């Protein structure tokens, strides 16, 4: 991504650019004209992309939520979600297997 495609955003309706600076002075808000979206950079590295039309308090909440200081908590949330998805997949597989056996061989009890 070339820096020419990024337009720095200094002032916006909900003062998101200013609020980002309050969280971390290295944060900068930019508009990417080629991709038609807002992006947040810190020290020149892309940190977060903002879904179209969501330049509001949700951005601030997401930035705070994904800060490196919360890495352990975020990884824990991911781990819990993966375990829940795995348990749901196993339950579904068992239910499908039981239905297949019951329907064909009438071995259900």
C-alpha cells in the first residue's frame, strides 16, 4: 500500500482521530481512497481496518479491545470460542450418526 493512497483524517464528526490519540499517541486515522475505508495505523503499521460506515464509538471500543495489553484476554476468548465450536461440531456429528443408525438399522434404544 503506498502512502499516497492514504489521506490523514485529523477531524471527523465523532472526534475518533482525537480519541485514538488519547488511547495511544502513535495511532493515526487514515482514509484509504482505493479501498474506500478508514484504517488505523501505529508507527506506520496497519493496526485495524474500519468497516465502511462505522467511524463511530465502535471503532474506539474495538481499538481498546484489541490492544496488546489485552492479548491474554483476547487469546482466552478465542480459545473458549474454539472449544465451544468444537463441542457443538462433535454434538452435531453424534446426532447425525445416531439419526443415520436409527433410520437404517433400527438399532436405537
